[in-house]
């Protein structure tokens, strides 16, 4: 199988859906943002009961590649 290379204009999107898993979520986001894939768009959909996930992601607030959405249930 031949692997095609990505052009520099192709965007890689990663969608993470989470519920009440703030600490693992922060580790996953840190790992993805530290990777070599560019350009990257990281979408986090949070269905947690409390604010823990949002608080855990605050350290990444200045990174334009990360988009956070809190989903009401």
C-alpha cells in the first residue's frame, strides 16, 4: 500500500467527545498539540456534569488550533 503525502494546505481535524474525564482529556490534548501534524484543528466536545474539563484545558486557551464546546444535555 502506497502512502500519499499531505499537501501543506490540507487540514487535519481531530474531534474528541468527552464526559467527566478532565485529566485524561488534558493529557490527550497536550499530546496532540505537541505533535508534528500541521495544520491541525482540535475540536473538544464536552458533555461533563461540571466545569472540570474546561478548567483542565485552560492551559491551552491561547492555542488557536483548539476549539472547545460545552454541550448541554
